[in-house]
C-alpha cells in the first residue's frame, strides 16, 4: 500500500467517528466553551513560558485519547506544507515590509505558530466527537435558525467527503496511466487539473442530490425545529469545565 497523500490525512482527521470517548460524553456546549477559553488564553498569554504551558496541556489532552491522538497527527501531516508556507511567507513579509530584523520576525512567528498548535486540539475534539445533529441543536438553542445552520454544517461535513472523492479520482487517474507524481513542479500543477476538475464535478452532482433530498423531506417548512433528545449538562461537564478553568488560570496568577 502506497503512502498517503495530504488530502487523505485531512479526510481522516476531519471525519466524525462514533467511538466512545470521554469527550463524546460531553455536552457540545461544554466543548464550545472549552474552545472559547483556549482562544482567550492563547491570545492573552504574553510570554513563551505561558504559551508552552498551554501547548503541553492541550496536546497532552489529545494524546490522552488514542482516537484523537491518531487524528491529531494526521491533521499535522495534512497541514504541514501549508503551515510552513504561511510561516515563511509571514517571515518574509514581516522582514521586508516591517521595521524589524530577521531574528524578531522569527520570534514573532514562533509565537504565532505556538498559538496555532494550542488552538488545534480543542477544535479537533469538537469536530471529531460532535455529531452534525448536536452542532445544529447547540446553535439552535443559541437563537440561530436551523435552516441557516444546515448549509454550514453540511459544507463542513462535506470536506472529508470531497477529500475522499479526490483520493478516488487520484487513484482512478493513476490506474489509467496518468503520471501525477512525475515531472517538475510546473508539470505536477498542470496535471492536477485531471484530479481537481472531476472532483469538483462529482461534488456538484452530490450537492444537487442532497438539495433534492432536503426538498423532498420538507426542509424549511417550519421556522422552529424540534429535537428528539434534549442536550443537558451533566456532572462530567461541570467537572471538565472546572478542571479546565483551574488549570488554565494557573499561569496568570503564579
């Protein structure tokens, strides 16, 4: 079996899996609050010691769970080229257009990269352990109309499917003798059209079938949607939030 391409890693990392974990039992509101707390502490931290503390805590939480650990490393494998490009681009722009030296530009980007890695774990936890129905139910309770939420959730859930479609097209083109991995960068980019165009066409066909299915089921017939099972906060949610707040407040009071 050949090595995976970047879109295969992203597809597996963004895909929801109905496996029983401690995070699956948390209320979606709890996981959303967790994301807000992490965003806040990541940008309120002013020195590298605080940032490294939050980084170790968040990565430790993900590594604690076997399923999320695999997904986290798959996400890094899928995004590493993009992350390196963004870092190099930012360093170049900061150095050329800003009134700073290369050492300061590198230091600034190291802070930015650390903040990105701090934020990734809670987002991954939310994506991997929350069903689309729970996401819709959560934001519906926040006052957002469900027919505004469905396109966002469907588009988000479409991402792994599109990547899987791209993998199928990639394998199909290779089986037809298209050498997608040979040649210089320019030739590889030109050959990518034989993968990207069929993937886009298949995605449009899938979106058309989905829209027809929603229409047949009376989507948008009523303004308010009811849910079979109500989301409730439990003791595990309270324990998790209290623990997170206590752990994250330590660097600011020490």
